[in-house]
C-alpha cells in the first residue's frame, strides 16, 4: 500500500511494485510464480484500485472482453490523428 492519501478521501490505491511477491500465485490460474520468470500486472477495480500479478500471457479478464478491447484499439489509435487533421 502507498503512504499517500487517495483522492476524494477514498482508500489509497495499491502500489504495483511487488505484486508478484505479495501474491506468490497467478491471479488467473493460481499456479505459483517461478523465480526469475516474467510476470505482468493487471488493474482490478472492486471498490478500490488493486494491481494483481499474472503470468505473462494470462489474463483475469473474460476472453470476450479482451476481444472487444482489442477490436477498439485501432480506432482509438487513429482518433487523435483524425482530430489533429480536422
């Protein structure tokens, strides 16, 4: 946890540093992290902001949600260029 107060008086967000060390297991599959192996972080919002560690390539998000997000990325990347050209 951070020592900084959260905005709007809510709980302070977790620090992403050390999420894998705190958890010791993947939030997606439950398997233990191996020393030296790469992990990734995902943001989980459940009333407060939390960072969870997952194995590289794993996700706690539903596949359908991942596909929707991926399909929106190209449009989001080109939107600033369209706005600048206008």
